[in-house]
C-alpha cells in the first residue's frame, strides 16, 4: 500500500533547527475503523517506535485494509532528545518538570468530534502558547477522528506487560496479549493522552461512538530488544486484525483486570541499597519479604515486608535509594 507522510513542526531550538512530528497515513479502499497509533511520548520509552516501524513496513507490503491507519512513531522529539549521563531522561520537560503525558485536556465536554477538532485548531493559532500545549494540540489534531487509539509506552527497568483502558474497551485490547488491564474510570482522570479521547464525550455521546483507547505498556525503558519487538508486533497485528474483523483466526488472552485507582508507586520505606527478593508479576502477600536493604552507615541489612497484598508490576532502575522515593509499580489486591 502507498501512504501519505506528513511532517508537523513542533519546536525550533536555540541553534535554529526545527523538531517535527512525522505521521504516516494508510487509507484503504473500503470503509472501516480509523486507527491511530503513537509511541515515544515519553523520551525513554523507545521500544514502541521500533514496533511501529515494523507496522509501517507491514502495511507497505499489504494489498489493502479497511478504513484508515495513522501512525506516529515518535510522538515527542523533544523528550527523546533529552539525555543525561548516558541515559534518556525525557519523561518530563526538563525546563519545568511537566510530565509529557499529563498535558491533555479531559475536563471539557464536547458534543461531537468536530468540536474537539475546532478546539485544538484554535489552540494552535494562539500567541504565547506553551510547548506542552502545542504538543498536546498537535497530537490531538492528528488523532481527532480516530475510532481506536493505541498509545505505546514502557515502564521501569523491568515490567510486566500491562495496559490502561476503559472497561468497555478491554476485550478489544485483550488481543495485545497483556497480562494485566488497569481499568480507567471518570474519577481517575490525570490528563493522559488516552483519557483525552474519552472523558470529554463520556456524558454527551453514546458508548458505541466514543473512541476505544488504551495505553499499552510493552516492555522496559530505554531498551530495544529485537525479540520483544517481534513478539509485541505480532500482538499488535493480532489486535489490528481483530478490529478489521478477522477475530475468528485469533486467540484472545484473558487478562487480569484491576481498577487503575488500585495501581500505585511502591516507595522505599527506609533508605539504603535495595536488593529485590521477588520477581515482577509476583503476588506478594502481607508480611512477605520483597526486598532486603543494606545500610552502610550501620553496616546492617534489613528485610522489608509487605504491609498490604500487591502484585509487583514493575521495578525501577535505581536501587540505591532514599526513604520515600519510588522503587516500583504495583497494584493492590
């Protein structure tokens, strides 16, 4: 298939170069879903870009598809170019600390998709527009007509594949193969990209018209593992095939479902050098030891026990840690 490639200037940096967002649009010969996919909204989360590169190649080789597929392999060139001490650090805008996935409008109410489109078009004409608002408006205009949205992310130094979605979209995205689905609700709103396609319409449009969305956490930060890329690409292709109506040939994975409100960061109860005693995906019961901590100023090692039962979804990459800092991602049971 042929595609249309478009470039959308985002930011001119101090030396004059312009950072742009590139979109690839494949349009089939028959009607169908409009599927929008993006990756790398957070700078360190690069695996999704490699997955979407494979999707572009696969669609180039396809004869036809129903509907339309819009692909943005790198949704945030600012974040991916933020590097410090041999590490990608662009989860936040380094100038002001803003999380790049907390910049989207979800508190307004629109009666239709056109109202949303007009809102973001007007944003881009305003003076004194922050880079966060410009990025948010640009991505929303690229995805405004989507019936299905997949925003690809990664999590931690080790993580269980999981995703965020709304309850009525969970079956569709079960074909992505994630073991855990964290179910979003109206009350959970955080300003994330996926929510911004649903919450402004949740009280104004029928459920079958509201876009089906998910944030898919596919692997670990700052890493491209070719075997994982191939596995996740096949899972993504399975999901697209389901949306296109080919579900009879596919096996759906039944995920464990939890309210997103029950997912949270695990923080260090004491300072020291952490050594994990449990693997990701483990169900950790009350009073079970999940880590030991060496404290060099006392030359002693402590055992850290769970105060509540939880599943360890991910481990973060810093093991010499201060009290109260984040060390993992969990969901309480």
